[in-house]
C-alpha cells in the first residue's frame, strides 16, 4: 500500500488548501499532526510514503525562544531523516534540504560560492566571549568597509522575526533602525509583528545588541526598484524547475513581508521587460539546482534600483503559502498534488 502524507498542523491555511486541491484531484491524503509525530516519531506503516512536511506552529512571541524552537524543529527533521533510512519515503522536500535552508548563513554562503547573484553577506567578526557579533564590532566593520546601511537577520529566524534594517551615518553618528523586535520595560525581548522605526541612539544600541546576540547574518542593504512610490521585492515559488508563482511585495519601509501590512501586487502590473523575467527564472533555476532535495521553494528576489539586476535575498524551503494564490487559483498546491499523483502512478507502473 502506498500513501500520501502531510505532516503539519490541522486547520492551518496550508493544510486546508492542500487538502482542497487533493480532494479536487481525487487524491486521498493522510494527515499526521506534529504533536503526534513528536510523541511517537513514526509515520503510517505502508509499503511506501510520499511525505510533505509543513512547518510547525510556534505560539511564542519571545525572541529569546527563537533559537531553541528552531533547534527543536531541526531535531525533528533529523529524526525524519533517520526514519527514511528504514522506511521507503519520498519527500516533497527532504528533511536535510529544509534544514540547510533554515540556516540563512549557510544558504547564502552556498549561493555566493556558486557565483549566484545575491544580496551579499558581510564578513563581520564575532566576540571571542559570546561567539556572536556585537554592536561595536558591527560598527567597526561598517566603518572599515564604508557601508552605511545593512540588513541584520537572525540565522535561524523566519517571518521577519528579529529582522532589522540599520542606517548609520558614519560622519554624524545618526542612525535609524527598522525592526519588529522590541525590548520591553521588563527587559523581555519580543517579536511584535509590527514594524517600528527607532532613531534614538539610547534605544537602538541595547535593542541591536539583543538582536545580534541571537546569532545573525549581516547583509548589504541594496536600494530596491520602485513602483508608484513604493519599493518592492518579489516572492517566487519554484516547483520542479518551473516558476509557478511570482508576486510583488510593495512597501514604504525596508521590510516587505506581507503580514506587516505591505501590499501584494500582481507582477504583471509592474511592466517588467521580458529579459528581466528571463533573468529571474534563470536565477531561480540555478539556485534550486544547488539543492537536489528541494522540489518546491519560495525565493525572495530583489531588483536593484537603476540596473534592475535581480539578486536573491533568501530561499525558503517552506515558502509555498501565498494567500493571493490560495484564494484565487490555488495553483501552487494543485501543482504539488499533481506531483504526488505522478509519484503514485509511477509506483503502480513499477509494481506492474
């Protein structure tokens, strides 16, 4: 017996709309909840399984919990990887590929080594005491490289948790920090899911230190191209080598995540030239080729202001949930269901 399994959380948009696509295609799927997996570390006993792994839900808004939660998830992925050595399992995205992309520093370094155009990571020294960067070391390196604006991202973060954009005028010392992170009066450190701008040094330095303590990657802040007064970047969803969805995310601020009240726009309205689409598609294919264990990924892409040169900001092995798709064509999840059906058909042919 062969089964298609979704490992995830019930009643999430991911689960609801993938199930909807499966029902429309007449594909039976088995749901395994994360809680059940964590308790038993087993999947249905079947001749062969096709498994899609959805990310677990995290209820905590404490950034102090960020690394522990990520490490727990990575441990569960490693358990899945071990199980696949004893049971015939085909993954939509393998646990090891998901784990690789959960580490922003490792992923960015791999892309850079392959010569893929990215928002470049800066080499920032770390403190010998903590193993992380400090504000002093960050400013020293920015001064040395004459860089006055950077993005700072927790290595294991997601959903803009802890992501910060820093501007620092080297001559005047004036600075501005854009982030959803907040250091509260009781010293708790939380993700507010609302973008704030800090301009006072006495507010920025303590907050920035706490962000850096999470373990961060620091990237050059490239100026994005604009549309109707908004800067924007793009979210591409690439599946089996095909660009299945491309969405523009418009923002008045430097961080474009849609849950921060930014504006999704159909990329067709931007009037991008054909060669730009071709460059984006080629860039996505080259990036996916570095990860044979990925059949589906969300890729964030920046178009540089002026040159329109596309650069990959980051890759997300579980970046397939796009509201503008599920409420319209549900194309992404219908394509995943088609992959699952093709696997079942292949298994039947191999057995006949």
